[in-house]
């Protein structure tokens, strides 16, 4: 008796050794041909079915990684929360200084230090290879690119095996060509981390080979919810409904309960680690995921996310259309397309039943519905569901192409010449790809300036002295203290912004133990976004200043044009920055070449984002 094959528990890229369904069909067809030849020696055997084109998982990984690395090196930071709530605490752990938000004050403690520690480790490792602190920043990003590529490959491999190899190829192409995935892949945000875990959890629930992987799936979603973002746990609901229904129908309740206990034990271990790490840093026993839920859901009208701004219900529809264009429309249509395809053809176009396919597309609908109903909306809130959007789009596209490719002359699509159908489908998909690439290029070229202007501060006359670089109206464009020399600190001057700005981590060392800035209560913090004047310094105390200039824009007493003030400031370095107020919707949305032949109304208008040095007064 051959030995039993062990179950796979880790991430596996290679397909299983047993024959694929295509090979089985070929063997059956060969047997039929032999029987036919025995009955009729003159009969011509039918050709074997063509095996579907399959991309090896390692090549898929290289494709994902290549695009993610481009994002790591060139994507701008799109959310100031990424800087102040994640890059700055990481900078504090590795370099002992940084800007501190109210969320990290022990009074409120709604951010977990475990998530920061996970990223601080590769950051510290990066410091071994280069003395440039910005290298640590990019090293962490490259690490995220690699991790995301692993998770993408895991889901790609599962989709190819469980659904259809062609569907897997569509998943790959949509992923690498979507602006949304480009930016989310390397964003240092809990929602991006939850996105990684969503891919792993979805792959586990989809793959029933060797038995149900309920425990593994819940564990991945649990890691995403506890270490990343608690609300991402909602994505597991459709999978749990499927498995609980299956357990009830098959009378497999005891096995199902055992898998739940196993999953709970794994999640408790992860939560215990998180509580231990947060207890070390906050000097108090805290369950941070629960505190996040409490603040965002149960804190009342004077607190909570809504005080930071609200958006209409259709905000995410517009945003996802920008970041995924045709793919978002297909993702919305996935459920109806599966139903119509089954009613029209009487069978599924994948290896799974229509019911299972509906389970696979349900999480994206659930996520979009939940967050469209919330008043406070931000683009990053959609990140955990981005891979599910891509999966939905791939499933819808696969079903539509199966219908369009019909050659049955009794059906409408069978009467249309194949060349016409091929041309229409190709042009539509190429247009979507072109829009996605131009969108990505447009964002990178328009808003990358904040990552490009700090190199002069590494000059020996600036880097070796303690100094200050100030931010006024451009406070939210600060890319993190990783771009500042060790002795330089970021500070804020008063601008028109009247909310709460970050303060400084306490840099005390002697007599305060490890990382005192994480447990000493900072002054002037509150959870109601009330301005604290103590966060500002007088601009006369600023040796360096970061400011933007947009031709024709209005200035004020609080937000003057410092770039144009050549009496007090000299320019160390400037980089072009898109003037969104003067640029039309096409130029804001897509990359447009700066050529004279482009009509004026479509051209992109530019300002400049600059690092300034105060002139010495004679």
C-alpha cells in the first residue's frame, strides 16, 4: 500500500502531482477512441481536448513581485495616517525619536505596538546595509512588496487549481494592472496587512483538497483582524455560513466544532502575544483590538471616526471606479453573471458549483455594503477587500468570455463572426489596461515630490548638527522622519488647519527604562481632534521649512507663499507637484504627456514642493 500523502499546512505554490482534470479527460477520450476503433476500424478518432494554458506559480510570483517592487520604490504616500501612525512609531523604535499621535498616548492606546514591531525588525535590518535612513524606509517597503507577492501567489495558485487555470491568469493580470492594488500592496497600513491575510484566509477556505481548512482560514482572518484591522473579520462571514451549513447538512457537527475550537486556540495564542507586547510598551494590560472597536463604534457623537469628516454613500463607488475602472464594474456584476450563466447553460464554467462560486463573490459585496453605510469613509478602508474585488472581476470576466466565445449557431453569440467578437473583447480589455497603467503613472508622477526633496539635508553641514525642519500648510505631506538626519526634528508652525497635530515622543533615556515615549503620557493629547497650541513653534525658530507654491493660488496670513519669499528663504531643492485645482479631471485622473500638441484644457498644471533654508540676516 503506498504511503498516505501528508496534508499541507503552509504556503504551497506548486500544483499537486496527481493528474489534472484535463489529463483525466484525455485518458477517458483515448479509451473511447480505442473502443470506437474496435467497432469501426475505419473511424477517425476524436482529437483529445486541449489542455488549458497554465502559468507556473513561480512565474506568477515574479510578476507580482516585479510590480510590487515598482510600487515600493516609486509609489507616493497617499495617506498621512500612514506616516504619523505607523512610520513615525517605527522610527521611534529604531532611532529613538519621532512624532506621536494621540492614538499612541497610554490614555487612549488604540494602536497596537505589535504591528509596529513586526515592521521595525526589517527596518533595523535595513540599517545594516546602508547609513542612509531613507534606505530603511525603502527596505521596509520592499519587505512588504515581497510579503504581498507571496500572498498574491498563494491566492492565484488556489484560484487556478480550484476554479480554472484561465481564471487564475485573469486574476494575475487584473492584480498587476490595477492602480488600487499597486498602491495598497506596499502601504504601511493595518488595512494593507489585513489585505494580505484576506488573501491567505480566502485561499484556505476555497481549497477543500485534503479536507476542510476551517481552522487555517479563521486563523489567517484572525491575524488580519487582531494585528491589522479588527473590522476585516467581517470578511470571514460568508465562508463560515457556507461551512456551518455544510456541517448541518452532512451531520458533521462534531468535526466542525473541533475545527472551531482549533481555530479559537490559534487566535487566542496570537491575541496573547499581542497583549504581552502592548503591555510591555504601554505599561498596562490592554486588548487593543477591542479598544479600536470601542472608539470607532461606541464612543458617541463627540468622538469616533465621524469627527474627522464624512462622505456620501457613493464615495466608494467613485473611488473604486477610479482605481479599478472596468474591473470594478465586472466585480459588481459577478453574482448576477454567475446566476445568468448557470440558468442559460445549465452548468458552471469552473470546477465549482454555482453555489460555491456565489460564496466566493459574497465577501466583496458584504464589505462594500458595510462601509458604504458608514459616514466616515477613506480609500484605505477598502484595501482588505481589494483581492476579493479582483477575484470577483476575474470570475465575471471568465463567465462572460465563455458566453461570448460560444460557437453554437442556435445562440446569438454563435451567429456573430469570431473575428468581430475577438476584436471587440480585445479592444475593451486593452482600453481598461491602458486606463489602469495611465492612472498609476499619473499618480506617481503627480504626487511623488515629498519623497524627493530631502536629500540636501544629508550634507555634512546640516546632518551633523541638531536642527529643526518645519511644516505649515504642508504638514500632511511629511513623508516621515526616516528622511531626516539623526539630529533633526520635524516641527509644525501654525497654519489654517485647526485640528490636533502630532507631538513628539519623549526622548528621555536615563532612569526611564526601555522606550519611555511609549508609556509616558504626552501633554496636550485628546481624542476629539481639538487643536493644541503647544504643538506649534514660532516660524522664526525654523532653520528649514517645507512649503509648496502653486501659481495663481491664494495666500493668507496663516499660509503665505514662503517659496516666493526670497528675502528670508533660499531654495535647497524643489520637485514638481500637480496643481489639482488648476488641472482638469482628465489630467487629475490619468497621466498626460507634457507636450505642446496636447490641448490646453487637458494639460496638467504644475506647482512645486520645496525644501527651504532660512537666509542668514546680515
